[in-house]
C-alpha cells in the first residue's frame, strides 16, 4: 500500500498524516500437532514497511523545509477526545485534528515538533531493527528524559501517532508491557523459546483461586484464570481477544467487584475504550458478567458490615457512566439496574465479601454451572 499523505495549501507546505486505516493484517496460524493446539500471531512485514515509509516521508519533508524547498511544514495529528474508560464511540465528532508547525518562533510549538520527530525517529529505529520497545520500562522516555519531561507525554504522542496512521501501537513496534497474570490448563509454546506452563501464579482473589488449583478442581470443568489487576492493559485484552477468536465455543466469564469501577472494567473488556477504538483486536464482545451482582449479596445473605459506602467520586462516576453509555446505546440494561441499585442503597462490595477459598469456590461452581446450562439451552433452542 503506497503512502497516502496529502499536500494541501499553501502548496507543498503542509502534509496530513490522515488517511484510511491500514488493515491489521494479522494471521493466526494453526500449527496443531501431537493433539495439542498451538497458535502464533504473525504480523506482516508489509504493514511495517508501510509505516516506515510514512515516517520517512515526514523526515524528507522536514529536510525539504530546512533546505528551503518548503517555507513551512505543518503536520496534522489526529486524536480523539477523551470520553472516559469503557466508552467506545465511532462518532466523527469525537475525532479532532491538531497542527504541529515547523519552523516556529514559538518555543512551545518548537518543543512539540521536536518531541514528535524524536518519537517518530525512535519508532523508525524499532521497526527497522526489529527491536520491540515497551512503555513499561520507558524505553522511549529514558532516551530523552529532559526533552519528554514526563512518561505521560510519550504515551500521549504514541497514541496520537498510531491513531493518525490508523494502526495499532504494535505496528509501531511499541507496546505497553503486560501486567496481567494467568493460571490454568494451558501451555504456550513460543518459537525458539522454552514452553511456558501456566499452572501456577499469584495475586489477591486470583491468588486464592490459583493456589487452590480452582482452574483444575472446578465442578464446572477445567479452565483458565486471568487477572489484569484492575483496568486491563492492552496485552491482556489482546490475549483474551485471541482466545475468543480461536476458541469461540469456550465461554469467557468476568468476576468483578460490586462497584461502578467493576462494571466499567467489564465494559472496557467487552467494548474497548474510546481512546483505543482504532485497535479493534483487543475487545472481547462475547464476555459475560458472572458477578458479583446485587442478587449475590442481598441483606441477610451477607454480613451488612462487609459493605462499604459509595464515595462522592463513585456516585459521580456511576452517573456519568450511565449517561455516556446511554448516549451510544451500549448501556446493558442489567448494568444499569445494578448501578442504580448501588446508588439507591449507597453500597459497594469487593469480591472477598463472598468468603474465603472454599466458599468462593462453591459460589463459582454454582454460578458457572448455572450460566453454562443457560448457554447450552440457548444453543439448543437456536439449533431447533
């Protein structure tokens, strides 16, 4: 695919990085053997070459400007207004443009241009050398800490560059390091690397279930336990998306705290977020909410002293969440009912309210079997 930059008035003085999105030409290759399912994700070199050519076009235009072939270079960056976590939108009104001008007598404008060019240079280096950079270890930030000032500035520019190019950040060879944990009946085999056995892991409620080997002892059958430790990172969502795509018959359930953030986290998994709507391969539309819900913690079943009161921030967050998702038609009626219950009773609760390992395991067994039976009944009805 050739570069699709536009030269607009004044003639040969402004370039736009805006164009139709590159197709995320990622393939999942089945390398089954010995009764084991093994999968690998292969990103095409063609996409990397296209991104490289577009970055080089910016560099060439800058050189032309320095040599006098162009009087002024205006680079247009595309960004999306922040609508909050868990609030996806394809509305063009949320898409904005900002111009970065070179040369400029304004120190702030000159700094913006320098930051953009340096980040593009580092992305170009990562793509041409094949070395993946992670934002967690701040590979980019620590190259020029005095220039970038804050890690958040690097994150901001990376997101805008990827969104402008119409690609995922992975296409820039820049990824946020994964924070998710996994345990279960799964072994991942990477080409040229030792096999990774996910039959053990750690972390809070996840640790409780993992250490008791719930993924193996569950009466609902073997499974995989995954936690992203709060709002999910891109790599955890990408992995779940891969599981859902390759194994559509395996249901994915979400166990969240009974609070506004718990439902918002569920929404991020299910719909993605507005900020990353240009990365379609990280949403998991098939995910189902297992709990905890109000019916699981009715007074009389749970010690009322275990509940917590909603904070002012919780109440505002819940109200805004319902308003925003109502606007896009993505507000699940059950989510709305649960949020209204929280607001009316002024309560929230963590997963631990259900009890220790044995109590939690029994609760999960019942919930999982109940939901699996419902799914089976729905499938049987659909096949009749």
